[in-house]
């Protein structure tokens, strides 16, 4: 488990760490206290990944296309 605060991780870093956390929990080869800490970190990583995906989806949705289907610019997205 990384010592880096979850809020400072990129999407890719958070996803990779989340996969490791899930793997450790599924194997069940960690002590109870460590399992609880892993679960807590995993929940934070999951939340961060979901937030970053939502932001990316909103940015993609903001791309406007011209008549030929080519990107023509961006339209403002509320909240960004």
C-alpha cells in the first residue's frame, strides 16, 4: 500500500493501487487490522477513480462537432 495521499494520485496510479488492494483482500492473507486499513484505502481509491472518470466524461460530452462530425470546439459544461 502506497503512503501517497489518495488525493495526490492520478487516475492510473489510483486504479493500479486499487487493483492491488482488491487482490490482497481477495487472497485473505493479511491480518484483520491490515484488512480494515486496506478496505478503507480501497474505498477512497474507488471514489477518486469514479470522480476522475466523471470529470473526463463531462469533458468529452462538452466537445461539439461540426456538420461533418469533426470536433469544432467546446461548449461550456456547468460545474467545471
